[in-house]
C-alpha cells in the first residue's frame, strides 16, 4: 500500500508563528544554524584565494617560484587533507556530539590558516593547507548533520540548502579582497587574505558554547529530557507538551529503537541491507553528479577558458570572474528557497536540463570560435558559461549536502556523509590532474564528454531519486525499505500492518 505524503507540520498544532521571523524561538534557532553555515565559507574562500595567490609576485618568491607540478600539489593537498579527515570525523560526531565535530573542524581550520599565513616556504605552506582540508572535512560531516537535526521540520530543506550557498560568500570575499591586497609589493599581499580565512572558524568557536546539541544525538545517548527541552525551546517556544514536539520525540525514539535492533553500529551499516545500499548509492551519486557534470571546469579553469576565447585583459577577467561569483551566489540562494516549494526532484530535473542546454550552447559557440575566431561566438560562449553555472547552482549547490543528509537515517548519517566527502575528495584529486590535460589535448570537444555524463545523470535522477519534500527525517529513514521491514516498523509503532502509515512510501515520479 502506498499512502499519500502528508506534511505533519501542517496537520499538528505547533506553538510557532507562521512567519518565522516573527517567532522568537525560530529566530534564535535560525541564527544558531547560520553560525554553523559560516563554516562552509572557508571552503569557497580557499578555492578563490589560492588561485589569486598564483598571480602575486611576492607569493611566488616566498614559495621559491613553484613549477606547474608544485602548483598542482598546492591545489590538491587540501583535498588530500579532506580525504584523511573524513574518516575520524564520523566517529567523533557520533560519540562526542555534532558540536564536538564542529569544534575540532574549526580548530584544524584555524591552525591550518595560521601555519599557511606564517609560511616562509613551500613545505610549511603545504602543511597548513593539508590541515585546512582536515578541518573542512570535519565541518562538512558534522555541519549538515547538526543543521538537519536541529532545524524546524517546515524549514529543514531551505536551511540545509543554505549550508553550501555561503561557499560563494567566501569566494566573493576572497576574490575582491585579494584584488585589493594584490597591489601591495610585500608578502602581506598574500598573507592578509590568508589571515582573513581564520575569521569563520574563530566566529564558530566563539558561538558553539551557546548552541544546543542535536536532539537526536541527545536521545541516542539516553538524555531524553535534554532533547525534549531543546525541541520545545526552538520548535515550540518552550511549550513542552506541544503536539509537534511530542510527535518528533516519538518519531525519533521509534527510529532509534528500530535502528539499534536491526542495524549494526559499525561502518558495515552502510552496506549491510539492500535499503542501506540503495541509500548509499544515491548519496555517492550526488557527489559524482556535482563533481563530474562539467561545472568544475568552469570553476577551476575559468581564467584559461576566457583566455582561450581571447578575453585576456586583467580587468576584463577580474570583472567577469567577480560578476560570475555574485551570479552564482544569487542563483544558489534561489535554489535553496525553492527546495521546499517545488521539491528536490523537480529542482534536480531543472538543474540537469539547464546544464544540458548550456552545454550544447557552449559546444557549438566554442567550435565556431575555434574555426573562425568570431567575436560574437566568444561572447555567446561566455553567456552560456553563466547559464551553465545557473543550471548547476539551482540544485547542485543547495542539494549537494542537504539531499544526502535527508535520506540517510541517524545511524548512517555521519558515516554516509564521511564516505561521500572522502570519495568527493578523491574525485577532486583525479579531476585536478585530468581536466587540464583534457582541455589542452582536445579543447572544446571535452564538453561532449560532459554532455554524455549529464544525460546519464538525468536518467539516474528520474528513475532513482525519491522526493523528500514534506517528510520528517524519521519518515525519510524508511525510504527504500521493503515490506518486511515496514511491517516491523508498524508493529513497533503500535500500528497494525493493514493500517495506513502516514508518509512511509514516496512516489519517486511525483
């Protein structure tokens, strides 16, 4: 039996104002979530600032004029650190709490920034960047988990989507900050923007003592009164007997009981049942989609792409790049706001169809320019680059972390995110070396490879990605489960198997 999806936030009494900004509890909660989200600024800031360092003569001198191979290692070492840090990030967040994971991630990021900023040689700079990668992996595992488990159910999709949008805030600050400091003739031209990278972790470390712990983690640790107090304070303005709060407590306890009885607690939980294997397949596919859809070529090689189109002026490239980052940020915000309005599947479909259309446009205009050097074709290709990024950022930015976090149940959440981050870092290491070789060898024809990948991803999303809109995290935990498992769930909830259970099954093609 496939019961209809019912949004419990619209059917249960809840002591909150319909407009969150007029509700004191939700205002405080969203400020706390915003503090967690600032951690992701570090990642976007790093990508933009390191690219700018390479154009600064003092940095080249301090690094002993690194060759192409050493530049490649400087770019990829942060991904190596991220790969290393992703594995301990999960047990730390599960055993000691989501807040501890954020503490450790912020600490490593801060120490890495200090070492990088004070570097007087290539080796020290590399150590700092590796530690930055370790810190980022901790925040990318604990951060989305913390947000998903704290967010009010009616806002979960939106606030989770915003976790990755601040990536572009970091990139914008880095781009324009480096443009200003780049005029200095001393090593402070690059040390100042490097030092600014310490602000987000310092801010988060300062705010974490005032933040609540995840109520799901508290319940898993047997601290039911603490969990209820957190949910009541932030989801119902302190009303302990609020219908939504009581429903959330019951749902979480039931889910935890089921997971503890029928699941292993080790890493093999990621593959020990057919349902878990399906969840992990979707989780990993999200990062593969986001990293191999072709947008990474634009992101990491935007300047060489402009140069290939004969746009070579420093002011031209800087202006177009700065405009692109602002454009990316605005579109990603739109995607985060649309996630709870039109649903995740619709957002994925819009994104992939948009990138397919933009890819075809870039391929054709780049081929025309390559043949006759037509300036109109070059300008059209740049316009399609903007459209490609729009297609990417409408879904791939806000859903990259939020969608996997939603479909992974509590017992799998940090382990699944850690595996996703580790595989993502490995893919980034490969692409950092493969993309420039392919661009140099076949030029615009490389876009045809990504066109084929986009078509495959479109089919994958259509046939395998479930809708998560309107469901609680505990209801989402039942996705992909078979009838036998669902009968167990129903009995543990005190429901006869013949009776409908609200929002257990999702129609994937809605």
